[in-house]
């Protein structure tokens, strides 16, 4: 379980394909503090630490993960957002994020606002029921508030701290991001479907 408050960033140092899987070696300030079998959010995707070596850690994404996320777009030297799992004795500063990405969205517009930045994203409209005006969303693992919600698009505003300390600073029109919709909204939707 995560909060969507990005702890640090990492750099992809190596990508190895094996069958339908991809293994990534990631260099980050927290790699040496991790433990084997620990769950870490990588751009909002919960991946398990398999090995730690020379200031890097190894994780593997299986086919299901690769099909539903932007991990296939990662390249060597890609910057990714990272967050270790929530400690139950701390404050929940963002919102409840599972690290279970629902889909990808495409950035269709970016606007620099002289002190903040706005990004507009389009997504498959079958997910429209899961997003509400001023609701929470995780984009590449970052807990954000959405506005200007349409049938298949929404906008988020980024403050300078988030811009400078995540990979949002490199996001351009046409880039894909990982999206996790609010867990409470997903449960309510499922409840209503079964009622």
C-alpha cells in the first residue's frame, strides 16, 4: 500500500527481456536500503525487489503488467518515480494507492502557468465511471487531484516541488503515463454493478 507521495526517483540502468517478461535494474538513493521481497512503487507500479547489487535493485514485470502499464516504454536512463510502501505508524499525506495500475493515459496538452504546470490526459472512456471532478488519481505513482473531467480526459495541476522532484518535468505531449484510479471509487462501482 502506498500514498502517492513520491519519495525519490530512480534511473533504469539495464533492461533484460526473457520470454514475455522484462527485468529492470534500477539505480536509486534508496536501493541499498531495500530488502529482498520488498514491494516498491515504480512509476506507480508495485514491483517486488529480487536482488540488490552495486547501489541498484532488480525487479521483473510479467506480461500482464507490461500490457497494462507504460513499462514497455522504459529505456536505459529513463527516470522513474519511486515510493516505498506505507508504514502504518505514519501520516497518509496523499491517498490510498495500491500500485495496481488500471490503464495508461496519453498526455495531450501541457501548459506552463508561470509557477505551476497543467497537464491534460486522454484515456479509454470505459474507465470514465471511475473518475470524478476534484477526485484523486495516481499518475506514474503521484497522488494528484483531477479537474476539468470530461468523458475520456482530465487535467491535473503540478506545483513546483512535484515538478522538480518527479519525472513530470520530462513529460511531453504524446507520452504515456500509468494511471491508477481511486480504490474507493472502484469498490463503489463494483458494488453498484452487483446490486
